[in-house]
């Protein structure tokens, strides 16, 4: 199956570490050292307590599908999803390398990395059958 | 509870066009402004406050922005509000106009909306929007191609999973809108459709079919809000703004819950200010970008319990003359009009028609003295603003 072309993300000074880690096939999120809460997408300031003591944390890359939809009008249908990570936060992503019709809410998924049009790797998820 | 006379909607006009190949964006704004002022029995010279959002001609003119359209229309103002909250903006503008009038900042407020996405061939819901260069979330979302239809599809999928809502139930919303649109000569889609026809239409973004999605149309609309002494000097029925509420909702740092909208906050605020409850409402204009938008909004506004929206909308309950809550009697965004991809303006206009008794006779709600208009701007599945108005005929 032909894959969808992935528009490259544009990192900024707040996120260069995240995207460098993605190129090493690691999914990072942020945890606040003041209130202890994890969040996503990652910010310099905690969106819960506004502390600036936020630290990068590597995700297990495991999660479950919170919701999804399939774009049928695209040249290659693709799955947009919110995946709830084992660490807590729910993140926007794609479910890839599977039949879109096989995707269900609640299914376990694991992170994979796909190459965008700049060469930057982007974290996505696939059904975890292990 | 505040039920004092602060401001009245005295003028309302919906542009009859649905495809504006032969008109410019500025022209559309001016034509709807003229239409609403004539409807009110006022002139351009009476306007001292103007309210517009990002659809306005000249929004992208560096150093000019809204001044561009003010210049084009030749307005002389002492008050300007450019609150941009996308499709909900014009509902918010009515609230802000009421507040500005009550504060003595202006006496006649003009609100305009216009757009020509159809003439421009825009694929509104099925192609991801242009990438923002500054929005913090873009780099984490844009690579995943989150089109508008997908973001609403995810809400519908979760609602089905959590509450057992069905595609048949969602289809009833479109069926009701189509029953109303058959009487609107300007509506883009005037054919009455059945639940089966909605389900048989092509899948766009699971579980949303083509007929679960609103139209893409050109045109626009305008409203005139005036101070009580001016409203009472005009020859139009008195439509008073008695309750307003506005609230944004977002992803909460990853604590995402797709089962509700910002209407859980905007609705109670508006009802409290008006001193009424959902059961008092005779007619409701509910933003209908997609069928799921209506279902979730009805729950969030308190017309039924959370999770019961599917049952509430079924069996024609939203059809005027048939069900308990007549909605979108112009055909709504699903069948009539969704100018500039922003539905808030037409929601207020049809509520005004109902309160005046000027809706089409086939859909006019008898003795319609209390109406609600609700707008949603942005995307239900990521970030949006919800705005609620409660209007009373005096």
C-alpha cells in the first residue's frame, strides 16, 4: 500500500530535544517536577500548575486507542487517533501499518517512527499484537 | 438574575446567494450590512459600533486589518470589536454588543459575516488546514493530517463507544434539517432525506457519512443590535437578548475527553443570566457543522442527559410541528447555508425569524417567545469555543 506523505514538523527552541529524541526512535513527554503531573504536547511551563520546572521523560511507547476516525476522501485512507499513553496523557497521532477497518477503540498500540518529507522521524502508533 | 432591557436585535439579514462567483468578499460584507440595516429600518449613518471576525475582507491586510472593511463600507464608528472565535464569533458579538450598548459605548451595533469558500473551491473538511507557523501544537498535530471531518469523527466514534449512540440516531438530525430545508427556497439542499439515505451516503470520516456533514456555501449574514430606546422607536418586533455565555475548551495538557463541548459552561451561564431553563425554550438554533455537533451540544446545554442525545434526536424530535424541540428551521448548516465555514451568524438569524414570527409558515413555531442560538468555533475534537445566546420576544 502506498503510504501517505507526512508533512515534516517544524521544531522550535522549546521542542528541539523532543524531535532529536524522535530521530533516535524515542517518544518523549514532559513531567512537572513541582506538581508531578505528566502532560502532552510538551511545554516549558506546566499547563496544570504553571511551574517552569518541567522535565523530559521517555514514554514506554505503549498505549490504548481512546478514539479514531478514518479519512476516506484521501488518496490513501488513513487513521487519525487519540492514543492514551501508559504514562497518562492522551496524544494525537496516526494508527499505521494496519488495515484501517481493523482499528477499534480500546486496542493496545505501540509506537513506531515514520519518516516525514524532511527526513525527520515522527512518532505514530500501530496495533500491538504482542 | 438579569432580565433588564439591555439591548435588542433589531435587524437580521441572510444573503440569498450560495455561490458568489460574481461578488467580492468586501462586497458580500457590505451587502449583508445593507440588508440588515434595511430590515431594521436604520441607515449606515446610524451605526456607531461594528463587530467583525477573521472572515472580514481585509483581515490579512497588514497594518489595516478590520480598518480595511470599515473604510470600504464608509462607517463612522466610536466602537470596534474584532473578537475572533471562528464560527462562534457572531454569537459572541451579540453578547459583546449588548455589553457595549449597556456601558454606553455605542447605540447601534452592526455585525457582519461573509465568505466565498465554494467559489474558491475550498475542501473545507477533508484536507488539513494550512499549517500555523506559531501555534504551539501544530508540530505535534499537522504531520498527522487532522482534517476537520476527522476531528469531529473522533468525537462521534467515542460517543458511540461510550454511550451506544448509533449512526441511525445521528442521521435523524440530518433528516430533521432536510424536512425544514424543503421550505427554504435559498437552501442548498432542499430534498427531504431519510435515515437510510444518510447511511447510504459515502463514508467521509468514520463514522460520519457525507450527509452527516454540513454544506460548503458562499454568502453571509448580518445583525443589528440596538439600545432599548432605539429598538422601541423602530417598527420591528422586539427581540431582546436576555442571556449570554461563552467558553473555550481545549486538550487540557493531554487529559482529553471528547464526550463534551464548551457548551457545558456557556449554556448554564446563559440560562442563569436569562433566568430560564432548557424546558422553557420553544426553538433552538444549534450549530450543525456535523450531526455529532448537534447531538453533543443538546446534551451539554441540558436538553437531555449526557449520553441520551441519540434517543433525544430520534424519531423526528427536532422537526418543527412534529417533535418537542424544533431546531434549525432554515435547514441549518446541514442543508441550507454555512457561509465562510462559520455557522454562528445564520443560527442567530433564524432564531430572530422565529421570535418575530417570520420563519416559513411550514416551520414557524407557534407563539415562539423564547429561543436559543448556539455557536461552535474551531474543532470539537481539539480546541473550540462555545457561545450560547438566549433571546426573548417582548
